[in-house]
C-alpha cells in the first residue's frame, strides 16, 4: 500500500534544449569530425611534403646523373654523332624521355621510340650541356687540379690526351715511384689516373716528404711528354697573347697547371687565371662537342612535380574536408533523431502515467537497448496496474471485514438506547467479542504494514504437533 503514496511521486518535465541529448550528440560528433579531419589533413600535408622532398631529391639525382654522363660524352667527343645509344641507355635505366637539341634547335638525339613525331620543347630546357661551361649545381666533378678553370669539365683534355704507349710507360714509372716512397720515406702513396691518361702519385699525408720534383724516387716523372710539350706550348701562346692584349707581361706554364712570370714584373694572378680559362676554352673547342640543350621528362612528372602544394590544391583539400564535415553532421543528425525519438516517446508515456493514466505503454521495435528499455517500461506499467488492482481489492476486503463487527456493535448500542435490549452481561459479552474481532483485524493490518516495510519480527517457538 505504501509504494504508491502521493508524497513519493517523481516529477517528470520536458528536457531543456541546452541539455538535449541530440544537441550534445551533434556537438560531440562535430568536435570529433573536426579533430579527425584536421589530423588527417595535417598527416596528408606532412606526408605529401616528405614525398615531394623525396621526389625532388630523386629527380635532381637523376638529372645530375644524366647531365654528368652526357657531359662526359661531350668532353671526350668532338661532335654529338653516335650519342643516340647513350641517350637510349639513360632513358631506359631511369624511365625518362631524354631529348638533345642543338643551340639552333635541330634534333641531336631523342630517346622516344616514335622519332617521327616532332618534339615540342618546353619553354625552358632542363640544362645546357657545354663541357667548357659546366653547371656547378648539376655536376660536382669539376676539380681538375687547375685553379681558376673550374667551369671546364676535367674530362675535356683535348691535345693533352696521352697515347696508350706514353700512358703505360708513365704508369710503370709511377708504380716504381710508389715503391721508392714506401722504401725510403715510409709513405703509403698510390697511383691515380687523370682523365688525360697521365698517372699521378698521391701521398695521403705528405708531412716531411719532399715533393716529386725534389725526390730521388721520381727523376723525370713530372716532365711532360713530347705531345704534352706541344699542347703546353700552344696553351702558353694563347695565354701570353691574352696577357699581351691586357698589356701585362707573359708567363711560363707547367704541365701541372702552375705558372711563373717570365720577367721581374709578375702579372696579377687574377688576370693570369682569367686568361688561362679563356685560352683553355679556345684550345679545347675543336676537341669537344658543341653546346646542346637537354630536355628530361618522365610520365607523371611535370615542371611543378607530381605533388603540388599550391593554393588551389590547398583550397581543394579544405573543400573536401568541409564536405566530409557536413556529411558527418548530417548522418549524425539523422542517427540522433532516430535515437532520440523512442526516448521522447518513453518520456511522454511516463508523463501520462504521472497524470493518472492507468497503464500507458509504448511500441517496442527492434532488439537494441532502447527496445529493451521500452519493454521494461511496459512491464513496469503492467505491474503497476496489477498492484493498483490488488490494492483496491484489499481495501474492499478490509472494509467488508470491518463493516460486520462495527454494524453489530452499532445495532446493539442503538437497541439499548431505544430500550429494546437490556445492557446485561450477555450483551456486554457480545459487544466485547465484536471489539476483539476489530482488534484482531487491526493487528493483522499492522502486521501487514510491518511486513511490507520489512520491519516484521518473527519469534520462532516450538509447537507440539
């Protein structure tokens, strides 16, 4: 009877909008989406930057390799005739298309199989191949031991190229020099060949070791050969002619690239180096291929690289991120509405129960947690109706049980008041019995209330059957 007392009812009201489950679900979903999209975009940008750096590095390495190979060909050949096999090999090894054009625009070589198709050169060539004007950014092999001539490829030797006989003879001499240095000076020297075919004795740690010209190990080793003397004379004439045009005294050149003044008035070193560079280019011009334009391209690689982080691509990434965010919020909204709708139905049913409806119920769909909650609510509503029915039946039974003794007592007392009955001992005994019956009913109600409250105390005692 005490479970549905008026003082223990729970008030149910509508959920404020700011505490709505749907709004909170949307806020959490939007926050998670923004964080996910931001993290994904950051990872994409970082990964793209790494890939872009690697692609650029690989492209520079390929271009440098192609440039160095073709530059070596130009430095050792007087023309570009016969360069086609070299171009085809470079193209196959790197997966590029390589095209060589003369400075006048005529085709020198093309690695494309369809050579009948005219080549449309881009606005800017990948590089200019000129062994007499090397690009230091693409070719690091520029140290030829000649100061001030770093723009000339060291493989361009021209008339300084030794014959095989002279090269073999000097190589044998160089090996004897190395053995002599090891024996007399305890120096671990080794022989290094120059592009001209002249061996060079390299001493790792010279220290106190005399120079080759002062050693007894290398008499005549550094003297030029007849072919070198002839080439050196021609170069000296060109240098002195250049110096004469600049109104300075001439110099004497050595085979190792050094020089000394011929008179007491030494010319400025910068002037000598400038004339030496110009004279070497003039001397080597007939022995090297003319300058050519190099074009290198590959499928998927453009002038701006495959991965472009331009502003247009950034806007495109931002647009896709916004589209994903809108789609996520839309899907979350539809899912949230479908999730909140049965909860609102349950709320309305509970409010109808509070308003006095006997046993409101809701429609159960599916088998998820909300469906189980709806089924539990329906079971609770039915149980409440059963308890209310039992309470009403018990109230009727108690009223019926109390009506009989109360009616008897009232009837006898009215009879005594009207003088119909005498208040004798029998009447008193009868009224006392009815009062005891009322007392017994009241005691039963108190025991029932204590049992419902969990306060009924049992005192077991032995009973003789």
